[in-house]
């Protein structure tokens, strides 16, 4: 990478910004896992990624939210009744 940075110095700044955004995103996700309830995390997930449920298996969504597939199913049933 150092060779690329010496040839294209603007690439280093781009990569640093990209890494900073990624770290902030991970930090927010960790805080959400610790502070929010499972239904709140699910609602936030739907706001952030509105159409992803159509293309993503339930076990991936449940894993991302830190819950079981059964809990995800119960949360969806409760949200459908609202």
C-alpha cells in the first residue's frame, strides 16, 4: 500500500476518510446493540435499509440484529399488528 500512496497521495486521504466512516458506523452499531431493545433495533434497521428484507435471508437479518430468527419472527408479527 505504501507504494500506491507514494504514487497517488490523494488515495491515502480517501482511504483514511473511508476507514473513519467505517469505524464510526461500527461504533454506532455496537452502541445500538447495547442500548436499544430488539424491536427498536429492528425498526432502525428497516429505516436504514428499507428494501433489504426482500433480498436477504432471515437468518442474516437476525444475526445482524443480534437476535434469534424466532425473535425476529415475533417482532415482525407485532409490527404487522400496529
